[in-house]
């Protein structure tokens, strides 16, 4: 079983016992390139899709080739230290309607056992299979995908499709890639804590950047915490932010503080609070969230693009994507954010 919770985080919790009231359960997926089957949990793999149910399509307007930035405009974009930008296949214009891409299939039976309960939204009303699809093509109003969720009972799908339908993609560039590569999953249940200001508490700007989820005194103390009191540093990866939230693909937990403009919506259009449905970000192989033992799969090289991005998904100029759902009604539209 994979276990990546940072061992030095015990120091943080001992010094800040008030954090316990703000803990959220998250499920790290740990996708790794593979050949998943329809009966397995996966990212980008074949879905257990009923043969008599139409496959979802996207009817919204899509970017035309002329609307997209030229390759010359994108040269010089930063994609992170040690990472090369994704390739740019030839662009073609698709036939409509646009077929939605298989993003995630998660069987409840594949989740690790443990004392921490999963959020109720993960498998509501007796469901034991979650499927996530999104439109892999960009839209004129945003770089973010249109998302569909499906909850099922795995024992009741009947006859299944022979395989996922072919996608009619028409663009790829360094800023957008929403077509996941097939990956098998190695789920792990972890606890996460709220984001805090990334500014130094002793700086003059700190009061203006308070996140406000934690009480001010607690946020100030957490923002100044480092492992064993080591000096703060940009690349040391031993401060609160590095230890509070897990990187990589995950369900649940907290959305990190990454300078959203505008910030993530805390409420659905109906007024109900939102929750983090899915985070699709870098595996961050060089940070503190590394396995304590051999987890049974290759962890990877932090300098290699494919090891940090096994799914191939690139959610914006910063390569990060978050999907937010409605706590009151999962059928409400999914809100999306990229950074």
C-alpha cells in the first residue's frame, strides 16, 4: 500500500493542535502509465459504459484554429523547473459533435481500507463507481474543460461498449492538453489542511494576503512554520504549504493557494458550498510527499516530464486544474479553475 504522508508533519500538528478541526480527507490517485481494463480504476482508460446509453458529447462553441495563439506566441513560456513542454501535434478541424474524453473511472472496491471515512459525495446513494468525462477541446470563453459526472452501481451496467469512442480533437498547444493518457491508479487516503498566506508573516504584505480559512493567529503561526525551525526558502520544500496539502491527481481535500484571479468559487450558483472534486496537477516528485517504502510501482525521476505528468494533462500555463462540485446537488454544473 502506498504511504506518502510526510513524516515531519507530526511536528506541525504537535505545535498547532487547532489544525485538527480543519482536516479534510483526500484520495491521492497516483496515476502511472499502463494498460487499464474496463474493470479497473484508471485515468484515461476504457469506461464501463452501458451499450444502450449515448456517449456524452459537447455542443458548446469551440475554438477554431485561427482563434488559437501561434506557436511563435507561445515560445518561451515557462512550464516549471526541469520540465519540457508537451509536444504539439498537427491541428485538424473536427467533425461535430465533439466527443468527450474519458478522464477518470474509480471503483469503490479499489480504495484502500482505513479508519478515515471518505467524503459522502464520493459515492452517494449506494453508488460504487464514479466516472468523470470532459471535453478535450478548448472553448472561446475559457481554457477550462466542460465536465460531466456519472455515478453507477458496478453490478448493474448490463452490456457494455466494446471501447471508448474515438476523439475528434483539433488542437494541441503548450498551454492546453486535456486528453489523458491511459494510467493505472494506486489510491491512497491522506489528510489535508487549509491553505495559508504564502508571504512571510513578518513582511508588510502579509496582512493583505491572509486566506482567512484559519483564525488569524493560527494562520500566522502556520505560515511561519518550517520543519525543525529551518530558515524559510523557495526551494527547500519544508514549510507549511509543502506539508499541508498533497500534490498530484486527487479527489477531495483543499484547493491550494496559488494566486487565482479570480479565486476559486466557494459557493455553487445555488448558494451551496463547493467541494474539491478533482485536482489534476503535477506529481511533484521532488517534494516531501514521497513514499516511505517501496509502493510497488516506479516513483519516477523529478527531472522527467513524463514522470511528473504521467497522464499528459496540462491544465493551463501553470499546468494545474481543479474541478469544484456542489455539496447540495452533484448534478449542478462543475466549476473549473486552472493556474
